[in-house]
């Protein structure tokens, strides 16, 4: 027969193991979907508190949805980063087939990945056929949101191109 202290220790160990097995009630312990930290309950959070900030639509895993969209590829006869960014913005997705919908303060914008020559950009544009504008002052909020929206790091400044209604923003990415 085992000593009383050993039985007590075994009960504590068994209860701890049982608690760990029960804690993830809705998910399996090996569930690893998603990229990066999105909040304690797994829901995406608002990226910044600024009124021009880009926020994630609740209940949608933006990096996973973006990974299902094709990367748009363009070749340009330029090597200057601002020219590459302008070409990426011009080619950026504006429909659900080529981009992911992200929401901001009372507006909807489209996020897509565009590779101009060999540089990958995250591009934010207004949806096709809508008058939603990518507002002035959105550059810093978009750059800050890029890691959470794409799962990649922003590796340069945010570029703006085009008119307010037909233009957009682009940030070069490092996804390694």
C-alpha cells in the first residue's frame, strides 16, 4: 500500500492534468490556426484608436483569408521604391476574388498582396464601384496594422498613390 503523502501527490497531479485537458473546451489543444496574437479569446482586435485607423472585421482571420487570395504580380520598368509602390497600388485588388475586406470607422476597404517586380506589398484600396476613400492620415495606422493583417513585417514606409477615391496605400513586406 502506498503512503498517504504519495496518494495525495498523485491526486494533485491527476487533478492538474484533468484541468489542463478540460480547459480548451471548444478547441483541441493542438489547434494552431491563425497568425500572431489576436487577443485572449482569439477574436481580432482594432488595430489603433485613431479615427483613420484600419480595423479587422470581427470573426474573420484576415491573414488566413488573405492567404487564399492570389498574389497579384506586375512588372514595371522602374526600380525606385515609390514607383514600384504606385504600380502595386494601381494593380491592387478591389473585389472579393482578389482582396480581403477590412473595416475601419464606417468604411470598408480592400486588402491585397501585390508583387511589383520582386518586391511584395500589402495594398489597401477602396472597393470597386464604391466611393469609400482611403483617408488622409491613414498611413501610420496602416503601417502599424500590417503585421496583424498580413502576418508579415512592414519593411519600409507607407506609400500613397492615386486620387482619394481611386488610389490607395502600399507597404513593402518581409514575410520570411
